C-alpha cells in the first residue's frame, strides 16, 4: 500500500477511535487523528526508500538501518521450519501487532515521564509524517486545531497536553496496526500476528483470498480505496455525519425541511 493511502486510512482510524478513547473536543480529535495518520507510515521505516526513512535525513536513515538490522536478527532467530529463507528486513518486525503494542506503550510511558514537551514532539513528528504523505494542507488544519485547543484550554493548555500522553500512545499503536491491516490486503500480505505460529511459519503472511487482494499503487488502490477513504475522512469528522442525516431525513421522508 502506498504511503498516502496508509496515512489516509490512519486518519480515518484515528477519527473512529478517538471518541471511543474518550476524546471529546473537536480540536483534540483532529490532533489525535493527525497523529494516527502520521504513525500509520512508521512501520515502513524498515525500507530505505520509504517516506518515513527519508523524513529527517541522516537521522531517520540511521534509525531505518538499525530497524532493518534488528528485524533481520529477530527473523533469523525466530523463523519457523516453513518460513522463507530471506533477510527478514522489510515487512517483518515493524509490521506486527507486537511492534505496534510495544511502541504504543513506550510512547505512553515516555509522554507520561517527559510531560507536555515530549507529547508535543510526538505530535509534531506524526504531523510531519502525515504531511509528507498527504500534502501541505494537513499542517494548517492540524496546526490550527492545536492552536484552537490551546486557546480553549487556556490557562490549562499545558496540563491538557500532558493529559493526552496516554492517548497518543494509543494513537501511535492504532496507526501502526492500521498500516499492517492495509498491507495485509495486498498481494504480499503481512505477518502481523508474529510470533503466533501458523502452518509451520512464525512469520505467516496473512492475506485475503486472491480475488480480494490488490497490487500496491495500481488501479484498485488509486481508483477505489483512496477515493473511498477520502470520503470517509470527511464523514468521520465529529458532527458531519449527524448533520448530513439531519439534512437528508426530510428529503428521504418526502417532508419539506423546516424554515430556519
């Protein structure tokens, strides 16, 4: 799956999960969703050409090399009797639910210990990742949401920012899981249930039946999946769907809308 589709599905997942996680304000929801969108790109740090690996130049390239080396080492030690004989770098360690859970817990713990400034770093990194994939429109939207939130929360903005620490751990984990689910729909599949052994493979690539798979960056992704999630990205915004239902209900029932 292409980076922009990963980020867009991460945005939609963030909007869907935010109210379930207790996020109530519109501004906080946008910050949560933008963070999820950004970290839906993070698992591809295991590929040297990925957006995440090129984001901060030498720093992210170094992290990418370290992640690929760690993934290869873990693969060589844990591969089952029927796992393929290859490097175990791309679409392995970082493309698992285990990785998503560990990273989410680490972010939650780090933001809890580091306070508002660590929370801000996590959010900004997520925004940079998402903006690189989805375009420059995201920065003013999410940045405006953050400023709005800070203005509404004044003088308690820093306290509220610190309180989002645990929620951002969830946002990061949801983003990574969303990435894995997206890759599982492609022809290559994704071993996101590692280390659960399946059919003699520790790194079993889960994928749907061949009829439901698609090739990365080809017609199904570009002409169906991306447009569909573009619509969902708007419909899932707080208040949009109820408003549309209110507008549509008189039309569906044949009753003229009341004058405002």
